[in-house]
């Protein structure tokens, strides 16, 4: 069998199969809008190149959207074959060999190699702190395609813009001075006010959730409970928010459910100002809605519904909005 014109031999079935595989890699819990992060996407069969439509921001998108694959017209199968060729070859490949193997023009082969290498090097640069990589030369200046020393799955994940386990060790989490170690699960809940639920109020939209006293036991001081118990071991850093200069911030990963629908892991920023209560009569700790949740709240009126935050005994967080 000739190695030429492989592209023309790719069937729709192959392509659908590869697309489904890529979607699973990119979106573990179903399609997610690349623009607003909403998990509510409807399939739209009539728009062939863009199989999904975001119900929050109406963007039509595909697994290519927002990745280096977006401007390419080459089949996804060819991309996967290119990644396999780059990771499987132990040595440099000439562009003509590369193009013959993939059954695409030399120009397409070069552009494919360049984009894959660029994505991979970008990832490597982030992952490598100490040394400049010797492969930092742009592919455009290369006469041959260098091999990539990684698995095709890892390269595909990087090309699709997925987060990878970094080879750099994760810094140890700083524990607050007077933190109380928690072993038993913790829970907090409140009824969403119209402001919390992102409804228009006379005071304007406040894009965060104030972590009030609500149903905490009387023994708990809600001004310090969140900073020193619930989220005591998160990576708090000094920062500012608007005009507030001396606050602390951290990112917390929550397993989110929205009206009973699991949305998967969502990172939310928390801010803590030790004097908020004293100076403005507002709780000291706030949870800032990420765009994904803010959009959902704007679309679905949850005022009067419950919001709850729980911390498991192993320190995992869940955020449930509405029932
Ligand atoms: Zn969207």
C-alpha cells in the first residue's frame, strides 16, 4: 500500500471516532463552551463543522475551537497521525518524509509540525523552570522535524489545551498561623438573596457570594470561620480587590452541582478581608462567581434557593446551587 494520499482514505467513520476521542480528552464531563465556560451546550446537527451551541452565550463550537486546531482544515485524524509520527520517531524526520507519511502537502506537513511543536514547547516552557530548552528554536527555521519525547496522549492533551500534571513538584501549601486542623467534615449553607443570585437590584450587580453567618453553630465566629477553618489550608496570598488593599485571596476547586446537575470541578476565587465586617458591615469572606457560574445564575433565577458549601474529611469541597 502506498503511503501517499492517506488523507483521502480517511472515512467519515474514522473522523467521527477520532473526534469523539478528542472530545473525551478535552471535556471529561461533556462539552464546555470555550468562550464562557458554560457546561450547557446543545448538540446542533445542522451545523456540521460546529456540532455544539452554547446555551449561555450562543457560541457555536467544536473540539477545535480555542485550540491550535481551530484554523486548520485538515482532518482531526491527520492531526492524530502527525502527533503519533512525531512521538514515535526516535530521530529527526525530513519534511518530505513527514508529508508522505501523512498524505498531505509539504506545506501542510510543515504547518502541522510547527503548530504541534509550538504547543508542546509552550507547555514545556511552563513546566520547566530552571533551564532553557534546547528545542526552543522555532520549527520554521528547522530543516527537519525533531522527535517529541512524550506519549502521543500527552501531546494531544497539550494541543487541545488541557491541563496536564506538571513535572514540577507542587509547592507545599502554607498553613495559616492560627489554623485549626480539620478532620471532621464542615458544612455551611444559606438562602440565596436576590443579590447573591445575580438579579438586578437597586445597588447594582455584586458578582460574589457573601459567606454570612447563616446556619453556623453559635460557637463559630463567621468572621474567621471560613479563613481559619473551612478554607484554612488553601493557598492564601496577599492581594487587593477594588479599593481594598489588604486582603487575602485564594483559588478553591469545588465540585459544583447546579440544580442537581453535576458541572464537575470549577475553580472559584475567594477573598478575605479581616476588617470588612467592622468597616462595611459585610462578611469578611466572599466567594467570587467565576464566569461559568455567573452566566448560569443570570439565566436561572435562584433567589430564595439554597446554596451550600461542604468540606469533606479529606479536604474536598463541594458547592451546591439550588435543589
Ligand atoms: Zn458560551
